[in-house]
């Protein structure tokens, strides 16, 4: 079942493997719902995840009104969650001459941008912990725990930097980053 879901979502059907339109649409709807759940588990609004999923599936600019209609949510919710995704570098706002509403599309490297933001916050946290470590006697258990905490944030920031680099390369080369 999982393999069929992935094929329906991300791969073009092979010569002997046509995906019926209703199954493909059902898979798209499941993807949108699941992305909402994933975002929510990470402490972000469910609507932001659903919005991001629709942007991934669409692959082109979508009008503000169409986002609200297609996700069946209020324009206020679209506005709030679009601003959140913009602030994380995942989507960008566009305007079309002569039109009163905004359009949104994925940025060139949405995942790498998100990871870069997380990485920067982790580095700032490591710096804050290091500032406190410098104020404590070197022999305390408290200092050792803080050093482990600093190391955690530093190591994670380094790993996220590598991941963002790979994703950025994959985006620019049109590959998968694997």
C-alpha cells in the first residue's frame, strides 16, 4: 500500500501502470491531509502543512482565493499561514499586473531554506549555552551537562548545514539529493 501511495504521489506511471484519475486524486488529498498532520506534530499549524502540500502538488503560482477555495478554509487562515511559510522561506508572494489578489508559489529551494532557518536558531542556542558555560566553574556537573547541550546544538547545526547544501544542490541540478 505504501509503495502504491508513493508511486501515485511522486512517480509517473510506467507503460503498464496507469493510475486511475480517482485514485490519483484520492492520493493527492491524502498527501495534503498528512502534510497537515506532520506540520502539526512539529508544532506548526495544520493549515500551513496543507497549504505547503498543495503548493508542492501544484508546482505553479496559485491565487490567494484559489488557495482558500481548494483547501476549504477562510481567507484569513490562508493569509496567516502564507505569511508563516513566507517567513520560513518556503513560499513567495507574487503579484500579477492588473490583478488585485496575490499569488503564491514555492521558492526555488523551500526545504533548504527551512533547514537553514532551523540551523541558524540552533547555532544561536549553542552560542547562548556557551556564554553560560564560560561563567561556570569547570568542575561542576552543571557545566558538563551544559557542554553536552551545546555540543548537541552544534552537531545538529552542522548536520543540518550539510543537509541544506545537499538539498540546494539537488534543486539546482534537478535531482533528488540522494
